[in-house]
C-alpha cells in the first residue's frame, strides 16, 4: 500500500513537460532534451563505475 | 619479513598503479569530449549530421587504420606474454607493435591532409571542430605512447628490463588502443 | 620507473649529509615536508591577494563609487575582474593547495608511517607546475585589458568572446592557469593515492588509517575522476577564444549550455574535494581534545564513501535556471537533498564524539567547533537552493553568495586555521601563542557571521550578485538595503584586520614560541612519534602499527592515550 503510494508520487515527477534543453539555440527539440539527459546519466555513472571497478579489483587482489 | 614479502607481492607496483589512475582520468577526459560531441550532434541546426556542405569522413580507410591499431595492441600483448621466456622474440613483437602505432599515426596524418584539402577545418563547422579536437587529442596520446614504448624498447634491448616500467607503458598503450574504436564508432559512423 | 625513483631517493638521502644550500634545500627538494611548506606558503600568499580583492569589491558595494584606498576607483570592468579573480584564487589557489596539497603532503607520509611519497620527484614537479600556474594567473593582472572578468564559472559566450568580457588576454591566461593547476593536482593526486595504497606501515590495515588520510585520498580520487570533462571543456573554450572555433557559439552550431554541462560535472564534486579534508582535520582534532575515541569510525568511513558516490550525481543542480529538462531537475533535487544525509551523519558522529568527553578548549579545538557550527548554517541554507522550485527565485542572488561562503569559509579558512594551529608544533617545533590564537579565533568568527547574515537578507530581498553598483539599475537599487551592504563591508574590514594577529602569531611563534616536545597534544597517531620538526626521512626506524588511531581515555592505563605504534 505504502509502496504504491510512493511509486504514484514518483510517477508524478515525470509529468513536467520537457523544457527547452538549450534556450539559446532555438531548437525546442525533444531529441536535444533526451540527449542531455542521457549524457548526464552516462557522465555521472562513468566515474562511479571506473572507481568502483578499480576498487573492487584492488580489494580482490589484496584478499 | 616473509609476511611483508607476501604483502608486497600482492601489491600493484607503484608505477603501474600510478599509470592506472592516470588512465582513469584520461578516460574521463575522453568521456567529456565524447559527451560534448554527442550533444553537438543532437543539437545541430537543421538536424542533419554532418552539417550540409561538409565533406564526409573516410569511413572505410579509417576502418583499416583501426584494424592496424588493434593489431598493435595484440602484438604488444603477445610480446608481454613471451617476455619472461623468449626475450628475443618478445622484443620483436614489441618492435612490431611500435611500427603499427607509427603506421596508424602516419595514415591518420595523410587522412587529415585530405580532409583539409576538401575544406573541413576547425572553423568550418562544429563537425570539423569536434573531429579535429577528438581525433587530434587521441593522436597526441598515440604519439606519447609511441615515444614511451620506444624508449622502454630501447632500454630493454640494451638489457635494462624493469618489469614494472614495461607494465606501466603497456597500460597506457592499451588505453590508446581501446579508446580508439569508441571514437571511431561515435565520430566516423 | 619506481625502482629508479627509489634509487634516486636513496641518492638524495646520501647527499643530505653534505647539508645542501638554501636553494637546493627549500626550492629543489623532493622531501614531502618541504613541498608541503611550499604549498602552504604559496597558498597563504594567494589568500592575502584573494582577501585584498574581497576588500576591493566589498568597499565598492558598501560605499559605492568612492575611490577604494589602495586600489582606486572600481569601474564596472575592474569590478568584474576583481570578483572573478577573488573566486578563482580562493577556490583553486587557496583551498585546494592548502587543504589537499599542503596538509596531504605533510601528513600522509607521517601519518601512515613511511619516509616519503611514492614518487618524490613527481611531487616536486607538481609543486613547480602549481607555482607556474599561480604566476600565470598573477601575470594576467598586468596584461592589456586586465585580468579575466567573466566570473569564476566562465560561462560562454561571456568567457569565449573577448568582445563581451573585454579581457581577451586575461581570459586566455586564466584558462591556461587553471589548466596548469589541474595538471599539478592530478600529479599530486596520483602520488597521494599510490602512497597510501602501497606505503603504509606494516600492521596498518584498512580500518587503522586515520580518518583524515581516508578523506584526503577520497577527495583526490573524486578530483581525478571529475577533472577530465572540465579539462575537455576548457580545451574547447580555449579554442573558441584563440582559434575562433564555434563550440559554444549557437549561431555556428555550438551550444553554450555545453560548457555548464562539462564545468559543473567537475564543479560540484570539487565542493566535496575540499570539504572532505576539512572534515578530516576536524575529526582528528575533536578526538584529541575530547580525549575520546572517535565515535563510529566505520560509520564515518561509510558516510564518507556515501558522500563520494553521491557527489557525482548532484551537479546539475547548478543549472536549474539554465533551462535544463525539468525531469532532470527533479532527479537532481532529490539527489541534492540526499547528499545532506551522509554529511549530516558525519556531523552527528562528531557531536557524539564530543558527548561525554573531557573537552579542552585549546585554539585548534575552538576552530574545530567553529567549523561545525558555521558549516551547519551553510548546509541548512543549501536545502533552499537545492530544491529546484525555490532555487528559481534564489539563484544568483546574495542568498546564494552567503550560503556558498557559509560552506567555503569554514572549509577553506576555519578548518585550515584549525589544522595549522594543531600541526604547527609538528611543522616548526614550537607552540603557537594561545592567547593570540583565541583572540584571532573570536575576531574571525564573529565578523564572519556579521558579514554574511546581512547578505542572506539582501539576497532574499532580491539583490543579484555580480552587480557593481546597485544604484545604477532601477530594479536593483533598493536604497533601504544599503545599510546592510555597508554593515557587511565594515565587518569584512574587522575580520581582515584580525588576520594580522594570525600572521604575527604565525611568524613570531615560528622563532620565539615555546618549544614543543614530540607530542604536545598527547595524541596517538604516528606523526607525533617523531621529533618536531621531523628530520629528513621522518622515522629513525619505520614504525609498526598495532591498533586503530583513536585510543583515548582508556581506563586502567597510566596514560589516557595509547599510541598506534606502542606494542603494549
């Protein structure tokens, strides 16, 4: 029950319409918005994967 | 003392560890460039990439180049595996890897001259700017890797074989080799 | 390479008996302690310059359009340059070199029990590149057009086009200086990480490493993992400035938002890069002066890891008003508020450490407690800016400026004073004067609050930042707020005046202070087992570690502390 309520609230957060990802370049293109979103996710995840992977490797090597 | 020796055997040598961390930052550098390039591709005016009026990149010829660079990585791997048992033959593999690296940089240079003649420059469009920026950054790393490996090769030929130094140079070489196919897929195709 | 380095290190040690000249000893040394001092003094010199710049623009804001004594009339262009340089210098040339490079270089080998860094010569190179970067930055004040005036975040097109920022040469030199500085810290960071991973004293296991060392290493790891995209962006900006490319020019297929994307990917983790060492310094100090084992060492460590992980997923909150996808803004609001949990956890652990301890209020402890109190205000006001809704109103107002300074002044000033007063005996072999230290503490912390609390109010009332004179803009003028702006300026003058006491105390104590023994604070960690100041090579014989770093207040022992290297 609680979970359903939380997921309903989480789903609400997806409603806001995609804004102009680049107000200066005069292209209100959903492709632009999704590219920024994708690149943000990849760029954020990459260092965590790199550092995490190296850390795991060192840890395995030590023990 | 025995425990200390065991612990040091488990350790990654300083120079290799330093190089691995350096390569991780380099990966982030190229990730930044690729991310910018992907966004530029998506936000290009008119929605067509490459922009109209700009020459197409030589996809086929660069595929051969890519194969040469990958080959150099494989040659170096074989050289590394033989280093402890067959020193002479291993050194020949390392030399072949260096030759492949030089061939790659040379062929890329020839390609650049062709593109410049066709009118693709850093100021002609964001396509050209990103092409020279990303491929140029990789070429600089390739040249650095060639210089480093040549230096280590000459030292090894003179009989000064330091395992950790060779290993650290290899880490950098493999980075240059492995990052290239990603660039090829994103920039050329 | 390492073997060669070690060999070189031995040669260096051999030459040491010949007593090298002043230049070789202090300017060309590979000794980590000398390099730490070089970073410390360069950072302090830059702090004086950064403080002077703050004085210049605060005078302009407090007493508009009067000639500032020692500078002259602040024109709009000069105002931009002064604000930009204050931000740049204080973050990249004060906080980073002092907190990470100076304390890291000095303390890492001493605290983990080894004779020097893993790559001593790379360490020396790192400082030399850093010094070069500082010189390039200072030279930019003297070039035609003056120092860069495009704000320390250097948003294009303001930064990419010389016709907009009016400082075409200064902009290029600024970028070069930042790039050089990054190279220096990348070299230093590699050195730190490798040293801590490979050179620890025998017996020092993962959970026996002092928390400060953990935090410095995690900070450098965060720095190295986040600096790459900024360097990529900086190269593109440099090409825009010098080769007339169009990476950030929308009319030529570029995208100005791209810079923000790359800059803040580094820019926000940078906050945690400087926060973590500051938190570490405070942790060390409160454990010593509360005579109590640090509460929840492992929770502290896991919280720090949590901060490190989350620090990579909060950066787009700087772009809430830049027109990013609102769905992304939602995600980043949540992650921004989430990161306050591990940071708050750290502060709670510090308070738990204090609880029931026998607290001694010496100067370092005062600074440490001051850090916790002031940083708390900084953290709480951040919640308003981290929520994408309220941020739309508060963004780029003085509310943000005050919030930012409530985090960065504790980090870069208060915790640094805590660290300097605490490790001064180890650095120079003498104690600092306590009375002067306490006067300096109160003379810094009280004016600090008087500077920035009024700015919260003016910011909430709508004062935009980076405005050289409010009277010039009808919608910004608000004459009723002028007395708050003036109050803030006067408090800054008081605070700067009290820094003279510190400078006097620092240099006077260096030669005339009471002689400190090896362990004046009766602390357990390894740096206090060597003579003060430590000799070349640090330890007469490399120590073995038997226990964790915070064994204080133990019942049934003659001393109330148990050094890490004591067998029983």
